[in-house]
């Protein structure tokens, strides 16, 4: 049985890479077993605490690297691996 992870009392999961068999040039990242769509919002645990973020996909890049955080000031942070509230 998988242990539930918590941060500050909130259940969290990590944003994950796409399924290996997803061959789309702009594959969807995974969160809590579901594919993420552009424009999706999350409460992510960042060094400064909980921060609301929005994810977008760039059409100029391919693969999982097409995903970025569009929230001002967080554009250079990779969303893969971030812990977010469920």
C-alpha cells in the first residue's frame, strides 16, 4: 500500500513526466493519474511556501520540455516533480 504524502497537513502528489508510450510532440504531464491540460492551475509547494501556479505548453518546443509555469515570476521553474495539493 502506498503511503499518503502530506505537506502542512495537505495531501500532495508530484507532477510527473508523460507516459512513455505518449508519442504526441506535446505530451501531457501527469498529475494524480490524469493528464494535465494547458491552463490547468495547481497549488504547488515552492521554497517560499504554497503558491498558485498555472501550467501552459509551448508549441515551439516538443516533448515534456514544452511545459512551463506561466505564473509571473515562476517561468524558469520546471513543473515536473513539483508537489501539489490533491
